[in-house]
C-alpha cells in the first residue's frame, strides 16, 4: 500500500484511527479535517498534486492490465478479504464516520455494515457475471454475449455516505475486473484514507494493491480532472445536481460513461387508512435521520387532509423528544449539520417559509450552547403546494407537510419536482398501493410502501430519474455498467451464410 500512500504524501493513518493525524505532502497543500461535532481538527490530509494524481492513474491503469486477466471468482476472493477486514474494524470505522461527518454512532456503524453487505454481495456476484446466448438465424452458427472489464472507474463520493456509496461502486467494480480511483469529499477524506488502506492491506503481496486508489483534493478541480480524463472510461458520481451536470458534460465531451446519483426531493404519501404509528416512526427516521442529510431523506409529506392535523400533532410530539447533541454519545438521535454553509441553507430556507405562505409549526431554530454552532432543530413546516421551496433540496432536517385531497393529487405532487430519487406511501389499501407503484404512479427510482424513503438495502439497484441523474448503483444488475458487453458470433459450419438472407456471390 505504501506506494500510492506515499505518492499522495500520506504518512500512515491506521484503519479506524482518529485523533490528531497530520499527513504532510511535498506540495504542502493540505486539507484540514474539522469535526462538525465539536470543531476539533481531526487531522490534515495532503491534497494530491499533479505528480501524485498522475502516479495514481498510471499505477491504476497498469494494475488493470493484469487484474482484468484474473478469474472473476479469484477477484471475489480479494473482496471477501476486504469484507472480513471491514467487519473487524466496523466499530472503529463507524466512530470515524461519526466524528468526521456527524452522524450518530448507530448510523456510522450502519454505514460500514452497508459496505460489508455490498462486499458480500460482490463476492457472490463474482460467480454470476452472466451473459446470454441467443439462437442464431444462420445454420451452424452460435451467438452469445459476454461481459469484460472496462478499465479504471472513477468514483466521486459525497460527505454524507463517506464509505458505503464508494463501496457500492468499488466492490462491484473490483469483481468486474476494474480498478477504482476514489475521489472522496474533501469533507470526509479520513474515512476514505482508512477504508482505502484496508483494501490495499488486503491486497498486499498480491501485486494488486493499486486496484484501489485514492486521490484527495478540492472537489471541483479534481472532480473535473477525473471527469475529463480519457484513461477513466467510467465515472460514477454522487452529489449535487450542479456537480453532476458538470461531471456529465466533461464525461460526455469525451464520450465516456457516467453513473450519476444526484439530488433527491423525496416525498412520502400518507393515506387516511395508514397506520399512524408506522407513519410517525417512518417519517421520524426518514426526515430526521442523518440530520436530514441523506439524498433519500423525506423532504415532503403529502398527507390526506383528513389526517393531516393528527399527523402534525403526533410527529411534532415525536420531534420534541429527539435528543440532539454529540452523535458519539448513546441516546443521541441527531448530530450536527456538516458545516456553516449547511446551517446557512437551513436558516435561509426557514426564513423563506412565511414569505412563501407556509408556517413553521415545530423547530426552526439554530441551537446555541451546543459543542459547535452546527446544531439545528428538526423542523416541520405546514406548506402550500405551490411554494418554490418545495422544488428545492435543502440538505437539512426540514419537512414540508402538504395536505392533499386524494391519491391522484398526492401522486401529481410527488412527481412535480425536478428530482426523482425516492418516494413512499403509507396505506393499508391494496388499490392505493398498486396505483402508487403503477406506471402512472411514482416516477422515482425507488418506491416504498409502509416505510419511509431512506434506508435502502444494498440488494436493489439504487438511483433515480430526472435530475437525480438516471444512474443505478449497488445491487440487482447494476454491475453491467462497470463492464463492457461483447456480442460474439461463431460459425462452426462449412459455408458462409449471411444474415438477413443477403446473397453476395
Ligand atoms: C445517499 O444519501 O447518498 O438509502 C445514500 C439510504 C442509504 C444510502 C443513502 N442506504 O438512505
């Protein structure tokens, strides 16, 4: 692992370590990692300079030349080792995630579990990279398709899932025979250093350490560089729609492949026949979990007018019991937002509520007297359908509640936003459920019933439509995006018949 580590100027961060870690590099450019929990500097990570970047890419592409020849189940063996090492370090890594991005310990550990789950999935997948065979229209011919590795996959991740989202891409790409170049968020590079070190440690001695590499640096410049780099046939990017647009442009310019998982503006629909106990628990987790900083967070509740009063009352009571504070402490349900800018977005959205005809009915304040200035109250807003705020994704725990007349109106509003990631409905009616799930129902990549919009399992394909970018990561057949398809046709006869009956003699 040392080669790329030293190329990056990283001087040994042990997996799961967090405390003061100073990692110098030759260019002297460092990223200070400050914990949102209490403002403490957790460490400094050297930014990759040009030489480090070039070295990472050339080591990775060099490793690919051999890695692609390793049988897929043997590639799965390396991923199996990584899964084991992640299991061994789950608690330590979970703590690091909590400290670095402020999510509560259970969610920090849950995130590492998600990485373990996808690694396990990828191990099984390594024996299931199936192609189809087709019947040829020509006598004594056989036709089939096979899947080959693609090359280097660039993975750009956001702060909010600093390990799991990378793992969705990296574990799958690795068994597919690709090599992975990771550009983590500059807000969470320590988790990336720790997780990537685990992978390289697992590969130690095999000659395949460079299957997993890391470039840390300021988002826009480094992200653009990866996106424009012709040596990287596929770029998978998670983050804002703005970031996705610029990555997509740069990748399209060179006709590369893109997997985009961008913003969400997820709604849950509450029908009059819903079990309100489930609704309150589901919406609480969906809207307040990770302090509203998941791309799958419930941002809008479209509630039938006959239950909206009770819904707000019961949810507000639950919100008031949410313990806000140090996410590493037991019993805390909500930690801080990631940085001052996020608090500013929260503040400005809340300030716009009355101007747009809405009303803050619970929370709405930035808290004082906390270990850092980044703690806010989970907030419920009584909203009107036309409010411009409803069209935006504010990465904070603000829930807009919109009363609806019927399911048709709810589905209409569900779909009436630029993004299309996740959605859900609470109902006991089969008719409502199936209508919501039908082709004329939710237009999102994820549609759940009797649960919130977040907390997806790794087994399904994850992603969404419209401005969410259309990509699919994680389970199901997402692996196909990390491989190239080859259609093969074999003539085992003595003649040369042509397709479509063409005669050419
Ligand atoms: C994200 O916020 O980018 O479904 C990913 C969920 C998690 C992943 C979220 N499994 O909420």
